[in-house]
C-alpha cells in the first residue's frame, strides 16, 4: 500500500493529537469523591443538576476511608461526600477542606439476601442467630469496617445483638458497601448487612429481599458533604443543590432519612 | 461498554509503548552485548516487577509521589503536578511494571544475532548506529514486536496498581479494567459481561499473535 506524503503527515498529526489531548475536555469537569452507598441517588441528582444547569460532574466512588486517604494524598477532588462525619472532621483538622461540611442525609442499614434465600429477615437479627446456630449460615457480607462507615455500622449492629463474635469466622469484607451488596445479591454470600439505599437499587429489583434495620442499632450514618480547598464554581453550585428540595426528594426516595 | 474507559486504556497502552520502545531497544541491546560490573543486580531489578505484588509497587509509588513530602512535594512545586491520581501517573506506573515485558524479549532477540554478522558489518566500516538500523533491528524485529504486543496487552489488563495510584476517576484514571470492577459494583452485570468478553477476545488474539510471530521467526532461522 502506498500513501501520499500528505496522508502520512495527517496520520502522524492525528496520532500526536490522540496521545497528547485529554479525552474530551475532561480536565474541566470537576470530580466528586463519593461514598459508594450514594451511587444510585447521586446518579439521579447529577442528572437533574445537569438538566437545570447544563453543568456536568465526574464521580469517583469508593469507601469513605479510602477516599479520605486519596484526598490526603492530593487526589484531584473538589467535593467530598462522606458516609460519616468522622472522616470529614479528620480532613478538616488537616486543613484539606474549606469547613466542617454539611450533613445532607442520614444513611440506614438493611439486611439483604438473594430473592430465593430461605433466611428469615427480622429487625432483631434473630433469623441470623438461628441460621448461625443451625450452621446454615456460611457467609455474611459487610463493608470493611476498617475504612467503610457502613461496615462500622454493621459491626455496631452485630455487636449490639451479641452476634459479632459468633459471626466473625463467617464474614466476607467488601472493599466498600457496594461490593458487599454485590456479594450478597449475587449469592456469593448468603446475606449482607449493607446500605438500605443500595438494597433499593433499580438493578436489584426482583433479585433480592431486604429489610430496613432500626437506626437505634448503630451510630448515625451522617452523609456529609464538604467542599475541598480547590473547589470551583460548579462544585460549589452542586454542594448547595444537594441541600435543596429536588435533591432531598430524590434522597428520600432512595431510602435516606433527611436531617 | 464504557467507550471512554476503553479509549483511555488504549491511549495509556500506546503512550506506554512510546516510552518503552526506545528504552527496551537500548537497554535490551546493552544487556545482550555487554558484560559489566553490577549487571546481574541490574537484571534483578529490571525483572522485579514480574514477581513483585502490584500493591507493593503501588504502595511505594504512593509514598514517593505523595504531594505532602519529598519527591512528590518537589514535583508539585516545580511542575504543579505529581504522579498519582492522574494520567501521567498511570503512564509512569505502566512503564515501571512493563519493564521486564519489554526488555527480556528484546534482550533475547539481540542476543540471538550471531556475533560474526555484527563484526562483519563493523569491519566493512558501518557506523554502530547504521549497524543497529540496517542489521540488528531487521533481525531482532520479531522479538521487539512481540515485546510490544505483550506490553500493550499487559497495560490494558493491569488492575491493582492502576486502582491504587490512579484511584477510579472517570476520563482520567478509569481504565477498562477498572470500569469492569466499577460496573460489577453497580450491579450492572450486562456491561461487565460485554467488557470482560471483549478483553478476553483481545487477550486471546494477543497471545496467538505472539505465538505466530515466534513460530514464524523460528522457521526463518532454521
């Protein structure tokens, strides 16, 4: 095959362009660091936000503890949505945030099993206890309590019901609460103690059974939004949008209690 | 299918190759022809990424390039950016963990060129750069190509280190491997299945291509 010189030059130029320009003008779209439990609510809120303001956001999901570590290490985030207030306070003490942030919703725990599971779901976790005693329960998924707030809450609930030590050998730890939910919904674990918001996820409809756990079994899961030092206009706008009626309605539909 | 993530992965692989091609040729050739003090130590260091857990490499990169101290702080003060949680950081990490995949096959390819041929070329008065261009590269190219193909595929599939030093930032560090992980955690089994199957096909193609290439070069050498 023979190419003319100008075709070759064009190809070279195109390749150079491909290598050295960022994909889209992505650099201008602010990045939000968000706790995994917020995934589906946030998708709806950012869509509504985009429709009203024409502004886009990029979201990086992980456990709040992992995101805190990334923010400490200089991750390029403008807004942090944490699943508890503790991590925000920690970042505030280290001068990584503009202020102490704002609690915009309260998260809830849920017990979740695949739809065909025979496990009894009840708010006192007696079904779990029985399944443990009769050796029917092999695996229970929770988020890793070392860095995931929903994992910490799950541990508190299990401790409160005197189940923690018996359940320890059966625990599977998700990297974050979404992974724990995936373990439980796929049947890889028989049951999960995860976030109510993810149990309500449209993608899990007709695939799981779930039960809301009373909030008295754990410390409040204060979903806290905080602007980081390099926050721009769009991040600021979204921070306020999150606390307005439209966003609050979406959060309520996704199972959050509103402050 | 997350096309953005695929495009990012392909871009990362190409940029990595752009760096590894000259590094691999120079270093591979040097290791193939020269004996020098500390050669075995250097070879050990270059082979390290083969056995080192990606998390170990990831941890050291995070420590080295943290903007709070040392080298990372200096980079931020000098260039305004460091090498974690961005695309440049992924390129740097990819170059490091692909070093053995680039250098080993190239070193073997250069070592397989008979010494007499190179000496004959030198006796005829060819400059070393011309010997490389006219004699060595044409003989070593199957090794070089298969090294590049392996690096390309390896970069496309790298997960642990990308997640650790890149985070999971759309359009910036969310490669196809990370996108699969992300989709599984969003209960989007369909997208995960499509992307996984595409990568499976691509990996099979890659391996068959390198086998075909080495079989072909053995035939011509016999």
